[in-house]
C-alpha cells in the first residue's frame, strides 16, 4: 500500500491550557502562563476514516464547501495530528493546488518551467492543455509573452 489509513481520527493540534499558579516551569519566554496538554486534543477534524491506496492510484476529492475536503488533504499530507487509529504512507505524495498561476514569460517558458526542452513532451503538453489554437493565433506562437506584461490567456 502507498497510503493506508485504518479507522483513524485527526486533529489540528493539542489543547493549550492555562498553567496552575503552582507550576513554576518557564522553558519558553512568554509561555509561562500556558502548558501543552498532550492528553487532550482540539476538536477532531477528521473522524474514523479508512482508506487504502496503491502505488499509481489517483484520488480526486470533491464535495460541498465546508465538508472537510481540505482537512482531509492536509491529513493525507501529514499536516494534522493523529489522535487514534493507524496511518502509513510509503513513498511520496503529490498535491496539485486548484489555483493556477502564470509566469510573466513566454508560453514556452511557462510550460518548460526551467526544464530542458524536449520536443515530444513539449508538443504533448501543448496538446493536453489545448493551446494549439491559441499558439497559432499569437503573433510569436509559443514565444509570445503572457502574464501581467503580455497577452492574457484564460485560466479555464
């Protein structure tokens, strides 16, 4: 398994509680009034989930606003604290942000993004992103400047 989650729950963090007046430990400046209670967690953001993913599987997370999509993704990326159950991740996970951005560069440089030019891969990227018609219209083709100082192209 690449990702295995078994009946696990997750929280954003530990509860921070005020120290009693008798506790005199002061290890962190300004933290003398508070203590980290490792026995108590903030409200769980994900509860009792199970997931099995194999190498090469893809996962698309959809749902209504506020249903926990982002919390789930942060959990899979290891950004929350497991409060119960089991979670194992073997290998690496890629997270693709939903907000696109464009460099104020040529179409070509936006596609290459610093990588070496490979004709077959470049043409496949132009085809996959449906930019063939656009590049034919642009005065300088794939060398046309786009972004803030150049031509505007749709993010859709």
